[in-house]
């Protein structure tokens, strides 16, 4: 009987030791999970900033394109006016 009690006590100690190891492993896993979560949050924040910057760059590019179109349109008008002036000057010279 005493031998059986000792075996049970030994088995209980082994179970307790295994449980402690499992608890320690679980704590380490939890810590790792927290670190991963923190890193993921930082990456998300960085991604949001990059997206915001990209949107601003796109908006600026659109404005530049619009300005370029206006400049091109004005240049065409100036060219057209210059041609008309040239044509009028030629007609005056011919007369």
C-alpha cells in the first residue's frame, strides 16, 4: 500500500512538473503572440501612413496634370493667335 502511495505521489509530481512546463510554454506563446500583435499594429499604422501619402501624391499629380493641360491649352491659343497675326501680316505685305 505504501508502495502504491509512493508511485501515486511520484506520478502526481510528474504531472505537476509537466503542468508547470506547459504553463511556462503557454506564457511564452502568449508573450510571442503579444509581440506579433504589436508588430502587426505597427505595420498597419505604417501601411495607413503610406496609403495616406500615396493619396496625397495622387492628388498632387492630378493637379499637376490639370495645370499642364491648362498650360497646353493656353499655348495652343497663343500659337493660333500667332498664326493669325502672321497670316494678317503676310496679307498686309501682299497688299
